[in-house]
């Protein structure tokens, strides 16, 4: 979802003579590199405003020299801010009638961007209003698109000034109107599409470069689906940096729907127009009427079809199932499922995707739609419908190379608190047959591709030098967030891995995350220490790796006293080299390596105090079932029932803060430093309490006398 517009980014390459030459060959809105061809998209032209052919005029040498001098003046940094604003205003006045030619010139366009960033709002709006008829053509040009975006970004900076708000609103209104007249051409152009998305952002009131809405990275989407990051729908509107234009947003979207309705079949499978529709859908959350209208048009049905009890026509269902196998529409469908109201989501699940989930899971585009569908499930009933089709297909889905579907199912089961044990059993059975030892489960998931591409799976072994599978790593991280009673085969497997394999996994970023998630789980301290003990002798080596340093820190906080001392002793030998790395100073400070080197006995005492404090904290705030043991580590067997790992992390932070003076947390010794003061405070408190009691008795007697009278 949120496919990156790579061709747009290519427009930001370094200056060259060929680029400058190509910028002079711009004809009818198309570039010499063929990024947009008018003839190819002529069928998109609207009857109301057919696009005119424009031939780019040559820029005279005097104008070129003038803007070159301005650029040199700015680069010299000899001009203060006030003078710069005056120069920018004068220079923009010189662009009158030549805005299109200057904005689409590769060299001068950079100077023009600087002028628009530093000028006052009056000159900015005057420039845009002067070139308003050519704005769509500027937006569709490789160089001009950056000028258009700079102008939109500069407009956003002035929205806090209410004195000029109406001026900015009038200018934005003019831009929206001229864009609507040329909407389809702009949407289908790689540069114009980006400018249009920025215009929508301005109207919505969000940052133009906000990653929340623009070209969202697949890693961000995956983190949301696997519960590693809060979804956009659950977050507040922190990305809103200014007040937007809600009426203009509705006006622009309405114009978009009216202008594209007859060409929607083509537009919804176009790469660049799909990106525009995606961001428009996200911005319409909260405007139910407009949102449902857009979704119905994109899906090719009526809004009434989404009402509960109505039936979506069979031909529409078949068409949607076919469309989600198209790259551009599959991204679009993912966003539709993300923003769809509950009733609409339920209708799509039951009437469109039901009975097609496994088929779509096998498709290279459709499987992402299935992931989105699973990730946005609202309740256990919906999860049950999806489990009926996919629950027995874990092995088939993994063999087809679609592990993201499995990861989404596991994450959804955790979020909705349903099918947890079934998910774990199905995953273990997919990689380990009933007659095999469960010790092979974790290694096979770590190397999904290697295992499922192996013909002789029974004799598969840990592949040396092969990078750990990203989705396999994420699946295991999710698994170790389950309660230990569901994941015993996974706990047994990771704790039984050979020392060499554990070390190799710890050096890999994905493998290190799996080890850390296991150490953060509610597995027994004995199983955790079994794994940590296999890394003895290698902690110094691991600490030199950025990802490995986190594993070392996690091993330390999870270990008992003897293992902690062994870890610090190893780091002490490489403290000089470790201190020169990026992560070294933090690790040295966190584990108090220098304190161990200087005074080992005091270091042991501090660690014992921390352990005692943690046990006392658990005894005080934990459940009545928890009984701490004397020799347990920070994550002892008995402390596992206190809370989830996130809460334990908070506990540790509070404990660490309370140990700044090397006194146990919740210890009474901290109050014995000034016994005289404490004694005086005690006397004062006792006297005050006694006085209060006497006063209260007097008041009570007085009330009785009044009552009797």
C-alpha cells in the first residue's frame, strides 16, 4: 500500500546539460523523456475543457542572466532577510507573463523555488494568480512540479495569519478550480499526481510531506498490521499543522468524482491516479457521505448496496475480485478496507471476499488485500469467517510464499483475543509434522524460503551465511507475545537451538529481534537462561554489532547475578573498542562496566539491590499468587504473572530511577538519613493529629447541645 512514486523522485537528480536541453523541448504538456504523452491519454480529456496544446517559448538571454545573478546573490549569503524579501518580490514581478517558461526551465526553476519560499504572501498569491491558467501544465512538468509544490507549501506557512487567510483561500480556490478542469490529465501524470496530493494535503490541513499519508512505506504498513505500531485510525490528528479548508476539500473531491466518473474503469487501475484516490480516501475519514460516495464509484456500485440487508450484485462482486489482482487497484482496495465504516467493511467481507480468501491469498497482489482485510477485522465473528477459509491452509499459504497472510492472522488473533491456541498449533504444524521433534519449529520459520524451497525437507539443516527471512522473523516476534501456555513448542525450540545457531541469529537484525522477543515473553526464567548461557564467551563480539548490543542488554536484564557478572566481565575486556562505537557508550553506562572494573563488590551490591527492589515491587503491586524466589533474575519464574512485558519495562524504569542513590527501591533506609528530623516530623504529626481529634470532639459536643436545645 502507498506505493512510492519513483519516477517522480527521479526528477530530483543533479543538473546536466541534457536536462537543460530537454526542458526546452516541452510540447503539449509532455516531456522529451516521455514521462507523460498527451496522445496516450487523449481519451481522458473532458468535453467541458479540452486541453490546449502549448509550445514552450525560449527564454531570452537577459532574463536568464537576471535570474542567474539573483541565484548567485542568494548563495553568497550577503543579503539579510528583509532585503531578501524585497528582492524576491521584485524578481517575481519580473516573471509576469513568463511564469510557465521560467517554472519549466530546469535551471531557473530552482531559483524560482527559492523566490517562492522567501517572498511575502502578497507576491506569492500574485504569482499563482497570474499563472493560474498554466498551473496544471506547470504541475505536470518535471521541473515545474517542484515549483508548484513549493508554492503550495509556502501557502501553508501563511495560514496562521488571519489577516491574509482570505487571500490565501481565494488563491487556493482558483487552483482547485483550474485543476478540476484538467483533473484527469493531472491525475495520470507522475508529477501532476504528486502536486495534486499536496493540494489535497493543504486543504486537509496536514503536513505536505507527512509520511502518514504520502507514499506510505510498506514497512510502516506492516508494522501497523502486526500491532508493532498504532494504526492511523487509532492515532490523533497530530499531523495537522494548520487549519485547512474543509469546504475546499469537499469541493475538490466532488469535482474529482464528477470529472472522473466516466473514466473510472481506467483511472482506478492507473498507477498515479490510484495514488490520488488513496490519499483522498484517507482525508475523507469523518465525512461519511463523501467517503461512501467515493468508495461506491471506485467499486462500481451504488451506496445503497452497502446498506445492511441489501445485496451487492454478483457481477460487481466478480469484478472487484478480478480488480484486486491489479497492482494499482490492490493498493486502492487496501486503503478502502482501512477507512471503510464498520457496516461497509462487514458487507465487503461477507458478500465480496468470503469464499475467495484462499484464492486471493495465492495471488501476488491479492494477498496484500487479504492481509489488509484481516488486519482491519472489527470483531471475533469476522475473524471466525476468515479462519474458516484460511485456518487449515497455513502450510499451503507458506508454500506459496505468502507468509504475510499468516502474520496478519496471528496479529489479528492477538488483537481480538480469539483463536490464539489454534493459530499457534496451525503454524507449528505447517513447518513440523507430527512425528518430528518440535525443536525444528523456530529454525524453519526463521528461514522460510530456504525450508520450503528444499526438496528433502526432512533433512533440511540450518543454512550458513543466509539472511534470516524478514516475515519469518516478524511472525516469531508475534508468536512470543502470546501467553506461554499457547507457545510451548516455540519456547522449547528456541531454547534447544545450538549455540552456533543462536550466535548467528543474534548477529542478524531479524534474528536478534526474535531472541529479544523471546526474552521479553512470559516463558520461564529457566528456559531464558538456557538460551543466554549458550552465548557465553560471545557477548563482547555481539556488543560490537549495533543490533547485537540490544541483545546483550536484554540478556543482561533477564539474567541472574552470575550471568550478569559474566556478561560485564566479557565487555570489560573490549571496553576501549566498544566505547568508540555508536552503541558502546550507552551499553557501558547501562551495564555499569566501569563500576564493575573499579569496585566489583559495590557493583554486585547494586545489582542485588535492584533485584531486591524488583522483587519487593512485585510483592507489593503484583497478584497474591506471586512469590519471589531468592535466586531468580529480573524475569524470574514467579514474576512472570505480574503483567505484560510493556508493564514490566515500566517497572524497571521506575526501579532504576529510584536507585540513583544506590538504595533499594521502596526501601525504608532512605528515610533514616536524618533521624532527628524524622523524629521531629513524627512528633509534629502526632501533635497535629491529637489537636485535630480534640477539635473534632468539641464540634461534635456543640452540635449535640444545639440539637437538644
